């Protein structure tokens, strides 16, 4: 019986937190809890790991501090099996609704190490500040600062361990979910001069996290899909926590369809869409609008899988689709 007895200490701790911080005002069960006084709890549902990697991957990894004042940093992945060839650099932003996640999460560490090896590119995975403590546009500002840090490394020819393998004339900006939103908004915020100085070639948006006040068909019908890591309720909560106070989901940071897309600076872009994702129709709608606005954009739809399948789902189908995604990314990068 001792193995099933309840430990009363968590309940005591929860009661103390509720009394100390006031009532819970926002919550996504198991992911984030926000109290009235601003206190935020994030259960460690996914472990953070060191830079260690299996030798068979032929990838080295290391962490680099970008800004001592904001404590933003990046984890680099450098393939070792492509020497002496110079490899493109991919700046990557992780997902998590702007509110959770880390470049040190084990699922991202594993995925990006495999992507680095498969696609033959150096990856700079940026750890940015999270909402609601740091609402938007903080994540965008951290993304731009990361690219400005990279620009300085390029101009100074720093010769750091990660850059010796880089072809710094071929830089891509990528991300998944909220990270794809960050990648898009960071690129569109950069001036043409900055883009040229950084040698930006393209953008890779994996299941980009956008929204809107009007529900799409996939949002209405797939809200509780067991094959998707994102529910409609969680999406709404993330946006309430991330957007400036008083904003709704038709804010341009959430819904790019409210902007003049033809005036928007969009690099050659690849959009990766999941068939069982509540964001599917919204992603397809944006892809079509970009095409009509004359932007160079392509998309791939991955059948039978949901949001974040490439990092969170270990099923055989998800592993097959993840390999397909990596191959598609490799083709996109090598073609620019």
C-alpha cells in the first residue's frame, strides 16, 4: 500500500502558493500556471539536457552566451562528417506558445542535432525570454539581437569553433510553432541593409503559430485531435499571455492576414504544415495569400500527423514524417 499512498506535501505547497500569490488567473494544465500577482509556474514536463550527444551522430554541440543582461544564449550544432566543406547556418527558434520551452529541452536537442546531421547545416538554436513575464515583442527583440550578434561575428571574422565550419554567406532563419512566428516577424522587421549584411537566404516555418478572431475549419473540427500537441483552448491561452494587454487575436503579430502582405518583406520561404494540426487551414490560407502577393514560397503537408510531431511524437509514422521533413529542409536549403 505504501507505493500508492499520496504524499501530502504537494498539496501543502500548492495551498501555500495560492495563498501567497493569489488565485490562478490563467492555466494550461501541466504546462503553465499564472497567478494574479504575476507569479508563473512551469512544471518541468520535458527535461533540460547538457550539450552531450551520441558519437554516432557526428555532431558537436556547445552553448554560447549572447547577452549577459538578458541572459539570452544559443546552443550550436556543428556536423563533423562534412569536413572540409563549408556549411550553411540556420538560426532556429523553438516553439512553446511564447510561454514555455527552452533550447535545452531534450526534444529540441535531439531533433536539431539530427537535423544538423541530415540537412548538413550548422544550427544556432536561440533561447529567448518567455511570456507572460516578457510579453511580445520581447521574443522578437531577442531574435533580432541574436541576428545582430551573429552579424558582429561575421564582420569580425571571429573564428569561433562553431563558425570555422560555416559558410556565413548562406544564413537561414527557421523555427517551429511560436518559433516560426518569431522567425517570420524577425525577418520582416529587419531592414534590407541588415538582411544583406547577414546574407539571409530563406526562411523555414514549421507549423507556424498564427491566429485570428475568426475560427478556421481546422480549428473548429480538430481542436481535440489526439494526434496534435496543440488544442484550441491552449492556443487561446498562449495568445492572451503573449500579446500586449488589451490586444485580441487579430493583432498583426498574431494574424499576419490583417497586414498588407504585398508590402511585407518575405524571403524565399518553406512552410511545413501538419494535416492533423488545428493550424493547418490557417497555415494554408497564409501560404496562398503569400503566393497571390507574389512572394516566393512553397509548402509541404505532412499526412496523418499533428502539431509538433517532429519533437514530441515517437510513433513510427511520426519518425517517418520527421525524416521526410528533414529531407525537404535539406533540399530547400541546398537550392538557395
